[in-house]
C-alpha cells in the first residue's frame, strides 16, 4: 500500500513539475525567394571543373504554416559551395529579420546540381536553427528544403526554395 502511494505521489510530482516543460513542436512551412547579389568563384585546379565559391543572396521568406503563418520576412544568406562539373555541396547561414526586431538564424547544408551549362541549378538539403533573438531566443528547429535557381548567379540568378520543418522552445 505504501509503495502504491509512493508511486502515485511520484507520478503526480512528475506530471506537475516536468510535463509543462515539454512543449509540442509546431510544424512549419513556407517558401523563400531570393536574388544573387554577389558571387565569387575560383577554380581549384586539382581536377577539371572543380570550383569553389561564396555567394550572398538577399530575399524574402513567405511563412505559410506554423505559429508565424502569414508573415513575410526579409532574409540574407551567405553560403559557400564546392562543385565538380556542376554537382556538389553548399553550406551557409541565413538570417531572417522580423518586423518586431526578432531574428532567426538558420544553418543550411545541401547538395546542388547545375544544369543547362550553369544557367539553372536544382538543390535540396537540411537546415537547423543556429540562434535567435527576441521572440525566437531559445527556439530550436530543423527541417528540409528543395528548390531551383533560374539563371546563372553571375547575372543575379533568381531562386526559390520550399521548406518544411518543426520549431519548438
């Protein structure tokens, strides 16, 4: 009888103290649209067609699902890419600046394949939150993205990416 009472007391304590700390993740989704502002590339020289580069891309995020649904948010991304014959990887950071002054920082990792002689690229990958301020301080999250660049980056190739993921505090 005492064991049962101890067990019930422990369950009550865990329920009251720890369950409120667990918050369900919100599903999020949206689209980001951006334009290449600057790109710098260099031939590596080890094998033909091996190029590395850095790219800067301002644009907008359109949030279509989740607690911030309906918001349109300015963003800027700085990424590094490493490709051989138009296929390779990209790594970078994107900073979203919300109207209330809050920011959300994304760490992005993906793969890309160039097509049509570099005039177009398709890409996909993952992201995770790398930080935030204001209402996003302490926010965690991760997800996937998939998109396409239309036009070569040296002439400001326009790009879009659709993303889905989760977000929680």
